């Protein structure tokens, strides 16, 4: 499998979230040299069922794309916040209540916010109907 550009993959994952009706999707580039990942994304779900569905959809898309993941998803017992660790991109899936409580965007205010809506990058991750 050819190496996929990491930014393209991050943007594609955001596009997949949008296709499944996630809202307030933001993509950031970690700027610290000692960060655990290159990118992180935050997206909102409208219910605990939607949160679980988004997590399962991303996990399946990553697996089908051949992305090797060393860690399981975090927050499996939470109805408000799940974390999907795809190695170089960490995706935070949150209900609005949790997102408003924790303000992750302000926690990483020094990180660069990136545009993710780019039609050229939508093919990096499988977007087959599920």
C-alpha cells in the first residue's frame, strides 16, 4: 500500500465525519516537536448513539484503509466523549455538552487550525456506504 500523505488522511477523516453528520469539525496541526501526534481533530455528535456510530464508522474506515493502530479507542464507557487514536492523528468525538465544558480548542490555542474541506483529499480513506 502506498504511503498516504498524513494531512490528506486527516482531512479525509474529517470529511468522513461530515458525511455522517458530525458538526463543528475542526482540524489542528500540533506545533510542538514533542507532541504525540501530528494532527488532532474535534467533532461534535448530537447524541450518545451518534457518538458511538461516529466512532465505529471511523474505526472501520481506518481498518479498511490499512491504517495500523496500536491503541484501542478511549472513552468507550463515556456517552459524552470518545477518542480515536490513528497514530499521527487523534480524533476527539464529543457531545456538545462535553465540548462546551472542556474547551479543547482553547487548550491547544497555539496549534494551527487547518482547513479540511478539500475535494482533492477525499479519497485517502474509504468512504463506501456502510
